[in-house]
C-alpha cells in the first residue's frame, strides 16, 4: 500500500474516535472560554445595580455580536453532546463483558469516570438556566423588571408600568437584571439548585480542562501533564467559586435590592 | 529456608469462546515464595491434572517479561500489583500465607476469550500490520551507523519500542482503548529517520484499524500507562493525537 493511499480527509477525521475526541476538545475550549467570561462578567453584580444593568444593556445593544456568540455556543454544545454520546456508545461496546472482580484503578478520578453523568446534569441545568434568566419562562414575575431613564437627573429608576414602558423609546428602557438576579436567588430552592448544578460543573471541569489539553497533545512529559492537571483543576475552581458566590451572596444578604 | 504459603485462588474458568464462564475457587498449599506467579499456576495445574480436572489455560511463552503473552488480571489489576512488572515476573513473595487472589482474563470486545485466561490478541497484530512498519528492501545489511540518529530521538524511539504488545493497557482502560499501544508503535517509528517516508499514511491507517477492531476511545484516565509492564509513557497517546492531527493538516 502506498503512503498516499489513505487520504486524510475531514470525513475520516469525523468518523474516527480521535476525531470525535478532537471535536469534544475544541468545543470544550469554546465552552470553557465562555464560562470564564460569563463568570467574570457576572462579578459586576458586586459593583451594584447601575454597573450590572449597564453591562446587560451593552450586551443587548450589540445584537449581531450577541447572536453570533450564542450561535457558536449552541453549535458547540450540540456537537459536544453528540460526540460525547457517540464515544460513550463506542466505549460501552468495547467491553461487552465486565470484569468479574472490579478493576482497581490507580490514578483515575470519579470526576473522570462520571463525565457523562456530570455533563448531562450540566445540560439540564443549562436548559433551566436559560428558561430562568434568559427567557424568563420559569419565574416571569421576577424577570419582567425594568428601569427607565430619568432625563432630568440622568439616572435609571425602577418602573414596571407596562403602558409607560411600551411608549418610551428603547434607549430609555433597560432590563433590571440586578433585581432579577437578587429576586431569583432569594428563593432558597433556586439558590440550592444553582449550587448543586455548579458542584457538578466543578466535577466536569476538574477532569475536562486537563483532558482537553491531553487530547490536543499539549502535555508533553510527566511534569507538563501534572502541571496541566493542576491548571485544569484551578480553572474549574475559579469558575465555580465565582459562580456559587452569587447565590450565596444573595442568601447571606450581602447582595440585596 | 524459603517460606511456603497456602492460597485461595479464584480463577475465571470458561470452556470456550461461546460458553459462559464463571469464577471458581481453588485452595493451593505449599506455594514457595520464590516461585513466579506462572510457576504457582503450574503447581495448581499439576494438582488439577492429578485429580483428573481440566487444568487452567493461560498464555505464556518467554517467562522473562519480553513476549507479552502472560495476559491476566490479578486482583483487579492487569499483570498484578507491581508496577512495571509482567505476570511472569511477579513473584509469590509479594503475597503472604492465607491470601485470596483473583485471576481473570483481559476484558475487551477486541480480545475475545479463547479459553479460561487465554484471549485472542490478534487485533493488536492487525493494528501493526496496518502501518506499524517501514518498507525497505532487505537483503543488503546496512552499516549500523550509516544513518545517524540523535541521542534524544534514539532514546525516545527505544522507550516506545519497549512495548511488548501484551494488551494490559487495553485491559486497564475503563474504555478498553488501545491508544497507548498504538501510540507506542507510531511513536517508535516517528522518532526515527526511517519512519518519515510513511509517517502520514501510517498513523491514519493504524488509527482506522484500531477503531475497526472495536477498541474504545481514550478519555484520558491514564490507567493504561500505570498498568503497562514496560512503563510506556502516557506521552504515547498525546503523540498519537498530535500525529493524527498533523496527518490531516498536511493532507496532499
Ligand atoms: C458548560 C458546558 C460544558 C463544558 C464547558 C464542557 C467542557 C468539556 C471539556 C473541556 C471536555 C474535555 C474534552 C476532551 O477530553 O478532549 C469535556 C468532555 C466531556 N464532556 Fe463536557 N462540557 C460541557 C457540557 C457537557 C454536556 C452538556 C455534556 C453532556 C453530554 C458533556 C459531556 C462530556 C463528556 C462525556 C466528555 C468526555 C469525557 C472525557 O473525555 O473524559 N459535557 N467537556
Ligand atoms: S503499551 Fe504497555 S501495556 Fe500496552 S501493549 Fe504495550 S507493553 Fe503492553
Ligand atoms: S510470558 Fe512473556 S512476558 Fe510474561
């Protein structure tokens, strides 16, 4: 067989197990990158209502960018989940008969072994989170909150008079994300749900980030690999600690209306 | 004087590929601490034969840790508890009187059980046949130092070439992936000048064959390199990933 006989086309990449792993890793980079930015952006809740609502207003003020990013994230998430399910099926079929005596593992972690489980919980959480804070379907009373620009003082004032809001030009009305955020996390059940979901996200990321670096072949040598594992866990910790600080801060009364 | 011990052995017995197997318990007395693990099984088999029972089938050849035949999972670990040690090089002094030891075959779709502890590892041979070689005209013996190779490359190639194709990496992997084995074979040749000509096609064909054999996909548990009796580094897998991506990027 000559060397040129096997063309390395995109189709062979897509079909192979390594190809599926690369899809997981590349979509993973995008999703992790978003998580970091998302968490940092939300830290502005600690700077008060005006900063937070201005930030939200700015994001919504650039719809092309907003929808572009949303499209990339959606495609990444769909590809990530499809590749995960495909690999899981291949891996289950690769060992049709289980060991009679459980394997005694040496280095792997529960996080690494239950990636699909943590991933599916995170997926369910993402759906809930979008319904809750992006679409406002689950708690509409906490979602439909607005501020109106008081022209005289140039400050933003809460106003929920629907008739007035409908009449005003769009640049004089903005979503009161700060109040939505605080009212959302005042409910202990919702705060608890976010907390649990974030712990599973922490579990997912604690393996995912290093795994992604290995899949992309970026941890050459034992030291580099160990370092990447540490970096991965640190990123997981930073993202999740930032995220869980929000419901905790509201519950503790540190962030309030 | 050497110590002897009495052991309880729980061994997977399976008559043939198509009959279901099960763990069977045997008591074995007078096991000498200086015996190798396989010699201990020889003693058991001599006893079973004398009693008119079917001896335990297990694969072995060199009994010096170089052929890769002695595939068995001992107490939940491929090749047993000692790092960097094949089952044939494991000695009974690792155990103590009264121990219970479980022994079962590699478990993978690509390694069907032939009998008892013996599995068919021809799938690994087919992965190598797909590209784990260099095409050279033989007949003339080339001067040993006609092709200079840097020390670092030579060392790395030798480390990857240490793989004995035993399949412990597959057995150890929660996904029954053969990435460590395939990576070692690809890595061995990619580090050498002789391996350059077929570099691209080799990795594509070997990965394709690896997938076709029904091995699982790596999810970076790193159990393979921990179980490998030749201590092949996990670098083999990252190298395989890089080589595979490179082969796609440098497509003609
Ligand atoms: C915020 C969302 C998510 C992020 C940031 C994320 C991130 C990652 C990353 C970086 C990897 C490593 C890829 C690699 O090893 O090359 C990964 C692996 C994986 N993810 Fe996700 N993921 C997310 C959501 C999900 C969801 C919704 C699922 C549900 C099916 C999922 C299932 C998996 C599985 C099964 C793996 C492979 C496990 C492994 O390689 O060990 N992930 N994820
Ligand atoms: S990489 Fe190690 S465990 Fe895998 S086949 Fe080669 S020698 Fe055996
Ligand atoms: S019998 Fe050859 S390596 Fe064990």
